[in-house]
């Protein structure tokens, strides 16, 4: 499958390439990204180089689609839909934002555009777009809730985290769900 470019009010989403390696390497030093994603830790420059190669291969094979989120040409973050197979029209979203680019609603714009692409027949044609996070990742959860993901529950000891298993929150949007901000009880306090 050929890489697709998506656009939002403030972002262009396009495949990350060799020019992004420095920015990805720098961002992935962030403790929050290391805490809440499965990137290697410590994160070396070679990991960013391998990531770029893998992203191109995954687009080609249609197993995972990954975008660099660019604000005025600067890499603000990275987001993917992964777990794509021909067996079932489902996929899962994952993302991180560079520390200096957070809390501007940029990720929200990106999630909305990605969900729309993932769930439309002219895009990935998914029936279900899933989101999971380590329980307590309130920033990720707030972004997913605002984009319309419905909270579905807590998965006990479901998510691997550097040699241990953590409880996970799970949520999803279906193709025929209204894309409206949701109130999640776990975010109430
Ligand atoms: C999760 C992450 C991508 C959010 O990025 P962001 O740029 O802050 O996202 P947005 O600006 O679009 O904000 C999204 C929502 O989260 C809220 N939020 C952001 N940081 C927060 C925090 N630390 N605690 C609680 N809420 C937070 C924002 O207020 C916003 O909610 P609102 O729209 O209801 O006001 C970013 O914090 C990050 O990269 N974290 C580390 C990696 C990670 O956790 N990835 C997700 C793994 S599942």
C-alpha cells in the first residue's frame, strides 16, 4: 500500500523518513514516551534508523500505517494504526508527541483525522479502531476521549511493560459511532 498524506488545520501527516531520524531520536529520550510506549529504553540513534526502515516496509505490506505529525514542517509527534490483517477489519491506534509540542491540541487533530481515514471505506475501511494504554495514562486517555473513543474497560495485567505486565485501559470507535467527545468515568477525578 502506498503511504497516504493526511491534513488537518495545523498539521500535515506524512510518512517519516531519514530526515526525521534526529527529531525522533531526540523526542524518544523523553521519560514519558519511554514509560507509556514500547519503544526501546535506552533509546539509541540506531533505533530511530531501524524505525524508519520498518515504517516503510509496514506501509508497503499494509500491516501498519505510521505518520509523522508535522506542524510548520517541524516533527511534533508520530502516530500509527497497527495490527492490520486481512482476517478482520480492526486496527489499533498508538501515538506520542514530542515534549515541547504537547498540550496544544495537535494530537487531538491528528487522532480525529486518522480515525476518519481508518474507519472510512475509502481509507482503511475498518469496522473498529481500538485504543489501549497503561491504566493511568490520563493524557493519552483524555485525547482519545475527546476524539470520540468509547471507554470499554480495564484489562488486567494485559500490557507488557519492560519485563512486567500492567493493567490496561481499552477503548474503541466503531465505524458507525458518532465522533463526539466522550466522558470517561476513569477521568472524572
Ligand atoms: C499522550 C500525549 C500524546 C498527549 O499529547 P498532547 O499533545 O498533550 O495532546 P493534546 O494537546 O491533543 O491534548 C489531549 C488531551 O489530553 C489532556 N492532557 C494532556 N496532558 C495531560 C496530562 N499530563 N494529564 C491530564 N491530561 C492531559 C489535554 O488537556 C487534552 O484534553 P482536553 O482536550 O480535554 O483539554 C503526550 O502526552 C505523550 O506523548 N505522552 C507520552 C507517550 C504516550 O503516552 N503515548 C500514548 C501511549 S497509549
